[in-house]
């Protein structure tokens, strides 16, 4: 993709970055640069996940899910 193409095809470039694809910038067939997608990594461990140890819970899965989500009219 040349600089002029980059300007006119920015929407496609942004969609590729949303798909976590890297985009190469070419000028006259020579690689000039690379746009890298920003990949966010979670710092949460498995033990910190709300469902860790769920099979040892005393309540049913439905009751636990309702407690995590809140009731339908909880915010009213």
C-alpha cells in the first residue's frame, strides 16, 4: 500500500487493525513500515476469575449467575 492508497483506504486499514492484523506500508514495491495492531492483554489470572472454583459452590449455577449479573430490575 502506497502513501496515497493509505490515505484513501484508511477505513480498510482500521478494519484490519481491529482484526489484529498488521498492515505493511509499501512505496514502489519496497517495504517502508508496518502498522501493528494494539493488542490488549488481560492481567487477570485464572484464580481471579469469578467462576474459579464454581463446582464447589453451594448455590446452583443459575443462582450464582443471578448474583453476579444482578436481577433484571436490580437497577430500577
